[in-house]
C-alpha cells in the first residue's frame, strides 16, 4: 500500500469502477479489502463445489473397488458359491445393483450442471485465448493464463473421473468376476455369474445430452479453438 501511495501506482485485483476517488491510501485500502473479500468468496464457492463433486466421485470409486475385491474373493467350491458367507454371489449382485443405482442417482443430480459447465468451458477457453492474443498488459495476461489453465484442468478432471467410474463399473467388474475359482463352481453358479457379467456390460454414461468423458474433453478443446479461429478471421477482416 505504501508503494502504491508514494509511487502513484494503482493495480487492482479486479478491474472495477468505484464511486469515490482512489488517489489516497484510505480509499485504496477500502477498495482492496472489498475486492479481496469478493475474490475470496468466489474462489471458495468455486473450489467447494469442485471438491465436493470430486470427493463423491472418489467415494463411488472406493465403493466399486471394494465390490471388485469382494467379487474376486468369491469361493465357488462345493457346496456352492452362496454357501460360503459372508461373501456370496447373491450379496455381490445386490452390491452391484446398489452401486448402479448410486451412480445413476448421482448422474441425475449433476448431469445438467456438468453439461452447462462444459458449455461454459468451451466459451471461456475460446474467448480467453482470443483476448490473450490481443492484449499486451502483463497483469491481464497472467489472469487470463490462470483462467485458461483452471478451466482446462477442472474440465479434464471432471471428464476423467466420470470415465474412470464408468470403466470400473463395466470393464473392472468383468475382470474381477473371473478373478476367482469360478471354474470349480456348479453350472447354476456359473450361469448366475454370467448374468452378473451381462448386467455389467450394460454401460451407462455420466452427462446430459453429451457424455462426460475424455473424448468430450478433447471435443471441448477442438470447439474452443475452432471458435478462436473464427473470431480471429473476423477480426482480420475489419
């Protein structure tokens, strides 16, 4: 603040207009305090929602891994897979159904939000990169680079977490289903295991209208730079 006061340098956290004169130290302190509170509140809300979503994804993945461990430790030896409690094929089927219901319920909760976030990410990346190519101010350049990296990283982790959950519910379950001594089981037990595998093959996707996965993340990047090329071409024609 002292440097800003005596060297008459003013650098705001957020470019804004205020109804008072900011040429004195007291006004600058008030302005910086307001901007710090505003910035901190926005970042806290943004980070809280992001970490909440990611924590739920991690919780679901841990539940799926526990299911895979239970499935791989099933004992199909005589007198039958459902005669060796507490790990039975019946309990694993129930566990799998509960996991599917949990994933679908979570998807129903966040699919519209993720869809809007992906659309917002495409627009943000496009406009930020376009503005990045026009401005010369180092302060604004730093802010834009941070915004681009933050948007790309959040979109990437949402897409990776969604795809990882889907793959573990399908491919991971199929691998774990045959990671036990199923070959010594009865025909009835083998048929029951095959039915479980058929249920696991019914792939579902996180997302609304468009799936939330890695191909979608790549599409977001391509779309953003397609819009960027369009805006650049329009700017050159002026």
